[in-house]
C-alpha cells in the first residue's frame, strides 16, 4: 500500500492492492489459473477497501459484506508463475452500499510483460461489527465531478432493480438424473459439497463471498471439462447477487449444469444450496445463482469448437433459448463497446 | 446431494456426495494422490451425513464425531487432474452410534472413465453441540428389510468388541522418550518432517526460501510453547543464510531446541536437514540454521517472565553462553539505535 | 501495483506491495499471527521485486533466489482480521546480488489504525531460468546519491563476510542420530509435529478425525519412501479407533516405523501422541494407532519388489511376526472374498 506508506494522512479512497504469485494449486493441468482464484482475490481486495471506507468516520464499527458482483469478463488467461496484481478503488457510495471497481493485471516477471486480465465491479453493504442484522450508514464519497456522481447513481439504480428482480425470481431446481449419453445436460452436470470452515469466513463468521465464487467456478469448470474434454478456461461470469448470509459450520451444495453452447463458448448455470446442518432439518434454501461462460483452448491458445449440447426435454430447450438470448446480448454489448471506442 | 435438492422433505438417509478435483499438492512427485487426502475426504463426507442424520429429529442439536474406521483398501491410485467423488450412506444406527459406508470413485474428466478406488466403513458418535461431554441419542434408521438390520447389528457388535480391546491394549511406545524433566533442553526440543510439494517451490522447482522460514518459525514456536506453556510470539530472527538449494520431492527435517533464556525472552536454534529420500542413502546435509527469539505475552499484552532453562551438559552450557552473548549484543544494538535516534 | 497502473513505463525500481487479510489459520489460539506467516509474505514480495529487476534488461531470463535474510525484529504482533501490507524496494545491487528492503504494516480496517510491525532486509541471487547452476548478472540500480550507493556497498561487504563464515562453520547436529544402516527399522523411522489449528477442527473445536488420518498417511508415506526409495502408494489401512478427543491448540506428534515387509508390500505402524503443550507437563498420551500397508510402483504401474526389512532386536522380531500374521489374514480374506464372488 504505497499511498498508506507515503502519506501520514491517508485519504479515505486510497486504492488497495492485493498481489501474489500464482502457484501450481491455483491452476488446472494445462497451467491456466482458475477463474475462481482470481474472483476470490478480487473479492478480498473489495472487502478490504470497502470495510476501510465504512470505518473511516467515527461511527459504528462495521464489516462490509458482498451483496453483488457485476458481469465480469476474463480478457486473457493468467498462468502459473505470473504475479496477479489486484487493485481496487471505491467509485460510488449510496446511503447503505459501496461500489468498488477492481482491475486485475497479470505480470510475467521473467519478461516484464503486463496486461489487464480482468475488470470487475462489486457492491458491498456494511453490517455492524456487533450486530450482524444491522446495516450501518456509509460515509459519503468525495467525487471529482458532478458527472462522476451522477453516473454512479445510475449504476446504483440499475443494480438495485436487477437485485430485487433476482430476489423474486424462483431459483431453478437443478438436479434431475445423470445421463450416460455424451453431450447431454445430464452427462456433464456436477455438484460438490463443502463444509464452511473458519478460514472461509469473515470476521462475522459468515462465508466470504469470494470463497463462494471460487467454489462455483470450480464446479462450472468440471461441467465444462466433462462436456468438451479439453483444456477449458473461464471467459466471463454474469452478475451474481448474494441475498442470504451463510454461517460457519453450514454445509453448502454447489451444483452446475450446461445450459447453452454456441460455436466457441458454453454457458453453465451454478446454484448454491445451503444446508444448515445444525438447525432445523427442512431449512435448505437456494442462496446464490450464476451463469459462467467457458471457452475451450487448443495448445496454441486459440479457441476450439464446442460440441453442441443435446437437448432432451422441454425445460432444457427453454433454458437453452434463454442462454442464447444472454449470449447474443453479451455479443451485442461487446460489439457496442468496440464501436464506441473506435469512434 | 441430489435427493436433498429434489425433495422439500429430505429423507433421513439421503446419501451425501463430496467431489473435488485432485490438485498438484494432493499428490506425490509421481502424480499419485496421497491416500491421506482420500481418507480426509471420506471422513468429511461421513461427518456431514451422520451429523445431519443425528439432527433430523427435533431433539438436542449434536455434532457427530469419528469413533472408528474399519480396514480400508485402496483399489487403484487416483491421479492429479482427476475428480474424486466420495459418496456416503448411513447403513446402521445403534442407540449412540451411526455406521456410514463410503464409496470413492475416480473420474478422468477428459475421457469420462470412472472406477471405484476405495470403499470404507466409519462409525460416528453424536456429541451435544452445547456440551461436548454428553453423548446424544441417535434417531433410528428405517431399514429396507429385517436382514439388513440384523447384519448391521452384527457389524456393530464386532466393532464394539474390537474397540474395547484396543482401548485396553497398551499402546506401543515407538520413539526414544524425550526428557520428561520440565525446563530442560530435551523437554522442549521438537522436530517436524515436511514433504516439499509443488506449491512450496519457485519456478525452478526448488523450495521457496519463505516456505522454509515459515516451517522454521513453526518449530521454534512449538519449542517455546513447550518450554513456558503460555501464549508466545516471535520477537526476532537472527540472520539466515541459504547455502543449498532444496528440490521438489525432498523431505526436510526441521528441528528446534532451546538454547538460552533471559528474564523475558528465550532463544531457540532451528536446523533444517535435507533428506533426499529418493536419492542416495548417505546424502543428508544441514541446509539452513537460524536463531529465533520468542517472548511470552500475558492477557494484557505485557511480556511475562520466562522459566530459566535447566542446563544438563557441558555442550548445553557452552551454547547457553553463546546465546547470552548474542542476547547482549542485540540489546546493546537496540540501545545504540535509541541513543542515535534521540541525538 | 499502483505505479504499474499509473505509468506505461514502470521504472525498474517500482516498489512491490503484497497484501492480504490475516485469517484464523495464520494465528495461534491467542489470535497472534505466526511470525512465520509474515516471513513468508516478506520473502514472496522480495522474490517478486528482485526477479522483476533482474529481468528488466534484455539479457538472459532469470529467477531470483533467496540467499540471506538479515536479522529481523517483530515490533508489534499482527492480529487475525487485520490486513498485512508488505512493501518491498530494491536498495542495492552488486554484480550478482540484489538487496531488498521490506516494510510490513498491520492495518486494523475497523478503526483505521496502522502501524509498522516489521522491517527486513533480504539478499537475492538471480539464477538462469534455463540452467539453475548458472548465476546471471544483475542490472545496476540507479542511486539517488553517491552516499546511498556507498552505504549499500558497506552492507553488501558485511553480509558477504558473514555468509562465507557461516558456510565454513560446521552446522551443529541437534538430534539423536538415526540408524544409518539402510533397510533397518531405525533408518526409515520418521515423525512430525503438528499444531492443531482452527481449520483442522470440528465445530466443537476438536481435531477432525480425517485430518488425523491424513497426517498419519503422510508419515507412513515418508517411512515407506525412505525404506525403498521409489514411488510408493497406500494400499490399505487397518481399522483405526479414536478413543480420545484432541483439542484446538494441541501439538500432536505423529511417528511411524516399518514393522514388516513381504515381497511386494510393507506395513508401517503409525502412532499419534498428544502433547497438551499449554497444560500439565506430564499429560502426553497415545491417542491413535494404525497400520498402513504400502506398495512400490514402477513406471508402468506394476508392483516392484520391496527390500527386506533388517531386524536387529527381539522386539522388532516380535513385531515383524505380528505384521506377517496380519498380512496373511488380509491375504486369506481377499482370497475368500474372491471365492465368494465367483460362487
């Protein structure tokens, strides 16, 4: 934290940087770092800067908890031995939430080459350090211009709408049968169970959002590898909303299934269920849902064609069409951005 | 966790499945996953399903604790990059114990081949969540046939007999007993062995210096805690030289012993030996040596007095005096720095 | 990496900052972060900045390897939940070595208080990325003043002298020498100590049975590898009973020794002792015992012959015969199962 060292009076919005070397356990067998490892680092940087901001005034002490991640694109894969630099900055605050924008750079320390591998936007809500059910007020951010504030407000309203919609939508029930026929939905669907331990948790003893995202990416990666049996990497993650807190000692069930395939990409839906082992037996609720897009890479790093998903039921067909819709929208947005940049 | 998702009223005996990809750190240098990694996953699945079962009725909340594992065979090795699927099922319950049977399958996700690698039987006892000394009653299992129950009862009686026998048998003492006289050098000396895995290494596949230092501090901390039986913290580390490279797959032996105690501090020498397990038998060389200074902290954070080290041999006496010399030099240097700063 | 982000032409000596939140597993039971965790972060930051510097000119690619750490003082303890900020800067270069100075700050993100917890000086040597035996030339550093360079040179000469002295000094041998005759029991026997941390425990804060089994297998594997110096894998584990609960913060001692060898397998006994470090001095009890069977695998996956265990004492002979008995029983049981299946 340079600015912390440089200045005796660190400003509220001093950026946070989290860096570390990518090790063999961070990567798949082809040497590509799992998207989940990056998502976890992004969330840690976000949690640090937003918690720091929320405690920058003399008020109630609070811990910032992840409420939402906006859609995230993985621009280029990170490799073992590279250094991942994650820098986070606060870009908007509402009364009860903080927007953090994060940039991830991969640095090859042997040849000095650096490149941006990800950009992400996260929303945090501060909960009282003493009472996890109480939301604390966020100190206002100093904006450099009225336009900056106005644009932040628009992003805030948009995510608020999307969040409340996702809360109402009934979470989809994933698990049907295992199918032995390759390229079907049943063939590649996968799930894992994880017992939430102390190192997975925040100071409040609730599951850290970044840990959830890492597990989700792990399941999505297994589904993708089962479907196309090649070296696969995360290309993007759709917006994820965290509606429910998951406490230490819970068992979570993370399930994924293939929804849609295009020529060069596949979309996997991942659902997290919580099983509060020690509580009432019925309590089992969908907690988090997300769509992961994966691509398959050949030895030279170019995208390989993806086997088409075999649709067997009406429900699968409906989901496939919804997936196609999201795919076309994302494509249009990318084209739009490029057009905008070129103007 | 299929059935948990399918039904809103999960039956008591719904199987549990834990899956994860085998990572480089899970395996030895030949790529075979350590049996211990599999045993750990088996036990986690068993603990989840038996804890869930014991809390399936409205009674006292409890946590299931492992009491026994039956003989386990490893049928075929698991490899890095494969997915291990561990599925657990409850097969018998007595008044106070639960029998869980676990099957482990290895799946090569690139070619879709699956095979059974292990089967295991575990026995759990539920202890109250509030009072770890109180055993809680187990809800009865629904059996599909009287024969199933009868066979379970036989297994239960057999393991009960074996358990009580093993309790009576005096455990064999394996190693040269350490000095039992408190405060002697022999009393607190400690050592650990560590297998150098992929994540411990640099890009050259040699042990990272920082990992060595972390292990050295771990041993020094155990020596210090054994000596003074209080909360101890590292106060300083003397200069450390790294003369020798240690390669991936080596076994290192990290040993520590108390050298010197002053009123408020203690000095521990730590030595790292390299054991090139798979190479020539003679090769075992001291690689790194360092002196760690620890202090003991009371609840208010102030330094507590340290019990004086009991010296028993001429060699220990010589080392104690050398330690005192280093202690006095460090003290003089600190005083010098303070004086310098105040000028 | 702020300066990397800010500037398109990062200077050679751009500082490196590594930050992360301190988690329960980083600390002892009193909540103080282990010095070793900090030392590991310090070294990672040093390795990144010196590797980057050594590759900053168009020359041979190299990886910087730690050669020496100067004496390090821990000024105040770091606590769980704080953020550790480690910033590293290059302060001197000789022809073949790099001096890095590191500052560690602890930040309490709830109240914003920051303080310096450590300062350290490390020396790195760049080794060729292609040939680990070849030292590469270090690009010269730009100094801000001749005094800065002169002081660096003095530090360089001082550490060089100390390094060469320490190389000549014979390292002290600490521990009871093991039997040097290959294939004896004493030759391969091994033990490790492990501090029971939060992630090793159940919700009750007692050591999880699966973690114990993993450590036991780790020791058994080292005994087996020391005995036969080949790729070894776990073939089976005899029944294990868990009679005693082991609480968080305990130190356990896991010891293994070779008991029996047949043509193609070897049996290792593993004993777990509990050392309630912070409690009564006498309390040290055997907690768990088990017999592990290992086989040795050739490159094609077939079982290799095992060197016969050399028996030296009556006790070893008795144990060897008991091991043979278990071996024959297991063999008979396997044959019986096969016969049964074929009927």
